[in-house]
C-alpha cells in the first residue's frame, strides 16, 4: 500500500482526496517542514489552484486559532514548506484542506500523528468542515493502501454504516465535527503547545 507502515515524523500524514478532473479518489502524502523565515506558507509538489486554496484556508485557520490548537506562538520566525506528494498522479487534487491543517499543527506542536491513519475532508475559508461525497470508495482506497484508522466528518457516519460489514470491521473510524475536535483526536488535547 501507499501508506508507510512505520510512524511518520511530525508534520507528515496521509489524506484521501479526489482528482477534480475525473473524480477518482486518490491517496496523498502531506509533508510540512519548518524553516527559518517570516511566517509564510509555501506549497510544492502539486501546483494546482485547488491545493493552493486548501493551503491558504488551512494556514489561516491555524493562525487564527493558535491557543485553542495548543500552539504557544505563531512562529513568525519560521516559514512552513508544505509538500503534497501525489503518487496516484491526480491532475488537480481536491479535498486536502483538513490534511494540510493537521499536518501544519503536527509540525508546529512537534507531535507525530498515529501510525496507519488517513484523513478525509476539507476546510472552508471560514474554518468549517467540508464533507467529502461518496466516501465508500475513499474508505476502500484507504483500506487497500494500508490505513487502519480513518478520521471522517461526523456527517458521513451513516455512509460508513452502509458499507460492507467486513470493511467496516477492518478499520477504526473516528468522527469529528470541527477542525479543533479533529486536532484533539489525532494529536491529543494540548493547550500548552510546543514553543
């Protein structure tokens, strides 16, 4: 599978999104590096406007909610380099906002995400959770590529229960209603934060 079997360093995780061109689900690996700078976020790997928009929404939400996300300071002396690895060669990746958001917080808090997890869902410019559609095929793709635990917007719980029982029982599902709740579930509730 495309998901690494070993634990990833802080700032790295897998997200299940789609290719806007043909709507097929795709696995993406998101990597965030902190480097000396002025607090900017830059994107590499994928140059699609959809990915740039997702980074902008995720970065803005992090900057506007530092305390509740457990980040002690904004890191205005550091830049975020966000790379999206695209092993399934999507022409225009969509649905990656929440993955980018969690990867940024993971890097800033210096806390790794749990092993063999994948995220589904996007984030709006207002910080709302944007739910994916047709999650069944996304869940199947995640499972086929080594995911053991999936984080899915709570509004899609009924879609999960409609899937084949064997698939549902082979995975652990965690549901969230807000980006902050997702962070608490993936990285733990930490109001102190890393410097």
